[in-house]
């Protein structure tokens, strides 16, 4: 099956708080249902322990890690640079 082109990128900045991030991603996945034109980019803002999510097994979820802590706006900009939309 051919993947639909990405229409929407959802950027989720994250720092530590893996449980909260996991809940957020699962909520987004529940909301978008079977749509494959949406990507979810979790941007780990250089947490002391890299974020790992069970929901990352979904092909629509990507985790990217910043090389240093960029703070909120820098993390959002980093996420936008990784976007396919």
C-alpha cells in the first residue's frame, strides 16, 4: 500500500516527562484514527535520559532529539525543520 503524502505535521516538544508525552501521542493517534496523511514529531529537547515511547512503533510517530537544549521555541523550530508537510 502506498503511503498518502503528509498533509499535516504535529510537533510535540518534550523534555523528560515520558509518561505525559506518551499520553499526548496516544491521544493524538486516537484523534486522527486511520489517517496516514499526518505525522507526529516528538522533539526531545536533549533530556538527560532520551525519551522512548511505546507509541513510536506506529509509523506516523517519529522521535527526534536536539543536539542541545534549545528551549521551547528553538525546539519547535527544530521540529519544523524535520517536518515533511
